[in-house]
C-alpha cells in the first residue's frame, strides 16, 4: 500500500486503457462503458471508469453513485468505489458539481485542464482495465484525453455506432481520428441493433441493421457484436442496477457478455 501511495496518483498500476468513442452523440457510449465495466468485473477484473464527458456525466447515475463525495489522499483524488468489493472505481465531473442541475459552462482550455488533472491526479491504484467514457465527436476533449493518457502505454479504442448509415458515416470519421492519433481500435460495437419486444420477444430493426458489421468489414477492424434495444437494459441503467447480474435472460445479456469476452481476448493482444 505504501509503495502505491508513493506514486503520485498516476496510472502506473493500470494494465489496459480503453477509450469508448463514437463520432456522434446518442449512440450509447455511457451505456456500453457501464455494461462493459460490469461484465469485466464479473470476469474477475478490477476496473476503473474515467468519465470525461464533462457536459453529460451520466455514469454516476447508471452505477447508482451520484451525490458521492470525492476525497483527497496524499497522491491526489480517490475515485469513488461503486461496490462493496471495490472492484469498480469511478471518477466523474458529476462528483465535483455542487448540484445535479449545475451545467459545466467552460471554454476548451479549462475542460482540457480538468481532463489532464483527472489523468494525473487520481489515485487509481492497481487496475486491469481503465474504461474512459468520452463526449460525442472528435473534439479537443478527446485530444486532451489522448495526450494525457498516451504516456501510460498503448491506448485502445472501442468504437460505438448505431446501425443506420448516418451514424456509420460519423463513426467512420472517428476511425480516421483513431488512425491519426495512433489509437489501436480494439473493435466496433453496434448498439441499438433492433428492438426486442418484451411481450412477444420479436426483434424489430428500428434503425435498419448491420451498419456496424459492414463498417468493420470495410475498415478491417474487429466487429465485437450488436446490442439490441431492450427496455430491461434501459430500466436497469435508470435504476443503477447490475444488468449483468439481474437480467441474464435478456437478449442484450449474451451480446454484452460476448463483447466483454472479445475485449478480454482482443485488448491484451492489440495493446501489447
């Protein structure tokens, strides 16, 4: 413990860093980040989540951690532990706002400074995976996060799209961003891939289908899987519950579990 505290809040004890990206908003990056963290925890991994979506910090709510205080220790901020076993730790600007209604009305430099501080001044300790939930687009916050994290080893990107062509087009630009900034793409996830009716379990393709798999094929990037829209998953996130534990019978469950398994097998190989 003493040796860990002596390293000033850096990421030396973090084995793999994964940024969850997409070219646009509303594709479910925070959902995928949260569910991936829960699935990795169930696979016996220690996981940290760094929420750098400064204007929409939704992960504290999704993990039922809103309103918790962030404490200081010798090596910086102590992240908030989500569970009793302390296997998921979380840092979010949501913990630093006075009230849930407060807006982050900041210019770029101030946002970038906070992101740098989140990277250098949080005492993450030993982690198998640090999952970084990013804001929409390819903004300066992304550049700040990539530059601040880069010294800590190869960075992986998990790219999220919805199936329709409009979304896939934006996400294609995100892949260009990854190439230009030297991020290793661990794979593409197609979220909201069909809607599962809770009554008849029929799957309807609300947003067309297959765009993510097609994009992966065209760009030579691994396709990690499709996650259907499931009202149970939405409710689970709204209530801050552990979907992986509570809803094993949902059609979204095997999809999320399989994505986590692929991350466990792909990430170490791609990030070594």
